[in-house]
């Protein structure tokens, strides 16, 4: 079948299915990191105690923040990984072009973000089960989440994972432009973390724009619009690469 007879949608779909098999190993590292986060929070993420006479009360707090945090780290580096030369060369098993390859990668990142976000948010149930097995049978939720609250929390987590993955994918595409960027960009990012004053009004405004939005729908629009811009930039950057090195 020639490229002329194959639609872009069909081409992207075939590459997307192939990438699910080719990139399956990245999910092993995701699960490992999430389990590692649970181990790190084995004793709780916080503690509070009080006493009155001969009675003392100690409370441990447990959170999925660690699992979500490491999932974001996983999304960042995994999205960079799939832009590397070895993974890009796999696309030549198909009749392909840069656009279809990028769209298939982005579709994979979207699906991977859904899987990663759901497993991260659901790690709370594994934490509860572990504490129950350990004998902490009084573990309860003081304010049980409604279905709507749980869904909005899960969607927000998925969007954050996708947001970080889109940033990583753009960086990965930029790095592929020239070998020296493999060194320059990481050094620049590390230097930025040490030098930049994160109390600057500009950074605070940016942080509040993405991470302190109270309106869920406005938050979703902000993240999705930014992800689309990042992916569009990635496509433009990848068009500057050679056909095959």
C-alpha cells in the first residue's frame, strides 16, 4: 500500500498501536517509581499527637503526593526518551513522515498520561490496604470524597502528567537538533534551578496561573491550551531535523 492510498489517520493509528508495544517498558519504571513512593511514605507523610491526662493520641497522615510527584518525574524523562534516535528509527518500519510520527507520539503520551494519572491517584487504596494489614484498623477518611471530587482530582492529575510530558517532549525534540544541546540544555536547566530567584513576581504569577486555579474548568482549559502549544512547537522543531541521521 502506498502513502498516497493511506490516510494520515490510518497511518497515525498504525504507528500508535506499534508504539504501545515498543514503549511498553516505560510503564514498568512508572510502577516501580510509584511503589517506591509508597515505601518512602510507609510511616506517613506527617504526624500529629496530643495527650490529656493518661490518654494520648497520635495521628499519622498518608498522602499520594509522593506517588504523583514521582509520576511527574517519570512522565518528563519518558517523553524525552521517545524522541531519541533509537526510538525515532523504529518509525521507519512504516511508511511515515514527521507529522504522523509526532502525532502518534503525542497520542501515546496522552494515553500514557491517563494510565499514569489513574494509577497514581489510585495508589491511595494500596496505601490504605497496607496500613490495614499492618494493624492500623482505625484508618478512616474524615471527609470522604464524593464521586465528582474523585473524578475531578483524577482528571487534574492526568492533566498535570500530560503537561509535564509535553514539556519533556519539546525539550527532547530541541535536543535532537544538535548533539551539543544534549549537554547545554541539562546544564542550563540545573543552573537555572540554582540561580533563579523563585520569589520573583513573574514566577509566582506563573505558578499561580497553573497550580492555584480554583475553577476546575478554567484550569483544564489552561492546561490543555498550553499542551497544544507545546506539541505544536515540538512539531515545528522536529521539522528542522534531518530526514534520517
